C-alpha cells in the first residue's frame, strides 16, 4: 500500500468517515508518514471506531464523538487491556486517536475536551540492548560464510557493516538506491518524517559496499535499490532479520542480536568512546535528545555491573 492510500473500512457515520479520510490526507501530505506508520494509524483508528460502534450501540457520527466522556475512552482502553494488547501498543493507539480528535478540532468539525484528561498507559522504562563490540564484528565477519550465495554473503556483510558503522535504521538502509552508495566520507540518509541527515562513512563501510556491488549480479549502475534480494528486487527487512537469526544461532549469540541492535551498538560504543550526546543525537536522527539519553542508562548499567563484580563488599 502506498503512503496515503486509504484501504480500511471505518465503522462510523459518513461524516466521521469523511473526516477520517481528511485526517489521513493530512498525515500523508504534512506528516509524510511512511507506509508502515500510515497503515498502523489507520488500523488503530478503525479499531477505536469499531469499539465505539459496539459501545454506543450505533455507528458514531461527529456529534457522538464530541459527546464522548472520559469514561468512554477509558472503557476502550480497558477493552484493549482485557484482550492482552501490550501497553506500548495501547499508548500508540491513544496517541493516534488524540491526533484524530485534534484534527477534528482544528478543522472545526468536532471538539472533545474529555480525551485530554485520559492518561496514557504507563510504560516500563526500556533500555536499548546493544551487542558487544566483539559480537558486532563477529556477526559481520561471519555473514559471508553463512549465505547461500557468495554475493548474498557480501550483501549481508555490507548491510550489517553499514548499520553498525553509521547507526542507520534498517528501513533507512534498505531505502537507499545505488546512486546513494557512499563514494566519499559521508552519506545522506532520509529518516523518519522524510528528514535528511548526513552521517560520516568509515572506509570499512565504503569498502564492504563496493565489494558487495562488484559481486552483485543485478543492476547496471542505475538508480535501482542498493540492497537487493535473491531475485533482484529491493531487499525486505524480514530477509535481513532472518539472515541475522541464522548468524546469531551459528555464533551462539543472544536473541537481542538483531539488525536494529547494531544501531544501538553504534550509539552505545560511541558514548563509551567519549562521544557527546548532541553529536550522537544528530548521527542517529533523533528528534528529541531525551531519546538519545536512553543510551546513558546503558553505559550506567555497565558501570554498576562492573562495580558489583569488583567491589569487595559487593562480592561478599
């Protein structure tokens, strides 16, 4: 499904459906949501409207949405909890519904102050789980010997080197085209919200990508995808994740050894090496410094672990 392409049927009155499509158009044009995000937002809003249809006994119109009480929103949240949905999923769904209601308010279609009084489910504090430097390098080194074809092994090694060497998200790496392949010491990356950033490229990263491209049987140097699958189409994230699962099984690494963990490792190892948070924030493409600050907790956790192992009283 292309970004901005509505496909899901909303259980609601016609005026709500029209408003929902307008909100989706705004998401696509102004927020520039990725297809994955767009689909997730559409799914969350559809589920909310389906619940309210059952909860109210009829498909809600704009007047019914404006009249919803805080208790109605809490009933929806409670129903999600009863079905076993994760708090993180419910927190995102509530953010989606709030976004829709803000759109209704801005466009003058409906206003509801009750939703602002509903608390977001409290989420457990999460800390990124990087792999160690040795494990990251072992994954990269082992990639060529665990692939079904020589060029695929070089592709996986190049991709994992890029993720670890530049701190890219897997989606950012896989969206690159051949013309984006680094030839110098920097790379322009398009991240979330279509925001671009420049990241430095180590010689080892450029060399690994050049080695893969020289062996790849697809492409003629045009503007096709940089990383391709076995049939020459753009490589899917699931294929890269599956390759990583094979590698971590062969190397006996923990389950947190994933492509995304290489991004975590990039940030954590930079911090351990003396990198400052603001620079790491820019390299990762984080909109908020608070997101980057999670990596300080990783560093602190390692310090506390070392302390617990080394201090005489801790050992005793």
